[in-house]
C-alpha cells in the first residue's frame, strides 16, 4: 500500500472515530466518571432497576468514549510513521 492510500484510510478512520466520540459525548459519556445519581434530583421515586439501568448506560458510554480516544491516539501515532 502506498503512503497516499494509507494516509487517506487513516484520515477516514480518524473522521469516523471523531464522529463516534461526538455522538457518545452528546449522550453524556464524556465525563470520565459515573455519577451516583440519575438524571432526577431524587431517586426516592425511582425503581432500583431503573437506577441500575441508568448507571449501566453511563458506564457503557464512558467505556466507549475511552476506547474511541485510545483508537484516535493509535491513528495519530500511525500518522507519525
């Protein structure tokens, strides 16, 4: 594979990863932490399963964001070669 083709593929992958990171960040997964409470101010009227679902979804979003950031770093290193 020639250098021009490789750089084109890397650019496309970087754009894809950046778009994915923006989508995950828009859902609130860019904080790097999982808050204890859900979107409601009080969890008294919220079923424990609902709290668990919210916590899982935030954890998943944070994990995806961290993975995408690591892949973006890989792409940046590949550009330097």
